[in-house]
């Protein structure tokens, strides 16, 4: 049992829990691994392609991104989504150097839907993964990773 987790109570819940990860349904697990591991540099924790893979999001509190093939998901009744539905799913990462990361990822062939820009609450940029899911990188969110002056 994690004593740090157990000592924190949220609202009126008696038992605390934490976020561990999410799973995206993808057309090709191999193509998604090439993006998340090959281009973004995230480690592959489980590679059971072509059916499934699990990518580890690094850093404090990082969880996992599961990549489940649509063919495998269809066995449980999942259906293909429209592009507009996929773009509404938003995977978020944070960094201390957004502009440096932009240049690094651009050099690796990542295509950005929105280049680095300022919002009132953060500086961010957005790419689309091979299946059309939105992947945001941010600096300055909620007081973390303050932008450089």
C-alpha cells in the first residue's frame, strides 16, 4: 500500500486513488509506436503488436498510454470513430522548454497542428498523432514549468 497515496484524502472520499493511464484505439499499433516512441521518444513498456502496446509517459506522476488496435477493440464491440471525434481526445504533456522541444520534434518529422503560441494560462503547441488524436505540449500550466522570460 502506498502511504503517500493513502494519506491524501480528496473531498469526502475515504479511499484515495490516482490516475495511471489511458488507452487509445488505433488503426495500426506499429504506426503509433513509431510516433510515440520513435518521434516523441517515450519508452515502450509493453509491445504486443499488432494487437496492443503500452507507452510510458515519463516524469513525476506519469502514467501510461495504451495503444489498442481497432481490430482487437472490435472484439469487445468498439467501433471506428470519425476524425472529429478523435481530435476531441486530447493527450497532454508538459515541458520546461516548449520552444526547444518544438525544434527537436520538428526535426524528427512531427507535424504540428498549432505551433508554439501563448494562451492566458500557458504556452502550448499541438500535434496530431497518426490516428488524428490531439497531442498537446505545454509550458507554464497551473504555475508549473514557468515560461522563460
